[in-house]
């Protein structure tokens, strides 16, 4: 199993936590819509109190399955949100970093 988390320590800006001047509730709603738009992705459960989406991504026979947690943080009612991802993958050719990028690249264009 491979695990990857967004962090300010990564040199690639796409793999760092995403910070936007948008209310956290709106970012969370957009994250749910983004998951619905991505092929092979689904929401397994939502935690509305913590603003977390627990998602699954099907990677096919060799890619295995990925479990992704999208967490949105920020002050309530103020346009300032931070998005972090944690991804666990299983499979022969699974890449937790690639799955993270698969979500964050289009999400940055969508929200950022």
C-alpha cells in the first residue's frame, strides 16, 4: 500500500495544500461536485461536521483501489479555505501521488 498526503514540504505546488479565498462550505460543495465529475471516483461517506469527503477511486485491475480523504478547513463564514488530501492506494501499479494529482489539478482550475 502507498500513502501520500499534501504538504507544504512538497516542491510541486499541485501537491501542496490548496489555499483559496472562498468560503469553506462552498469549497466543500465544489469538492463533492468534482468527485461526481471524475471518472471512477465516488463519495463513500461525508462528514459534514469536519468537512471531510471520504472517497474511493477505482483503478482497474492493475491500478487497484484508492481511498482518498478530502478535508476542507478554514474559518466559518470567511472567504478563506485550505484543502488537504490523504490518499492510500493498493495495486501493482497504483500511485497515491498520481491519484492526488488527478483530483487537485482540475480542482485548482475549478476553485482557485
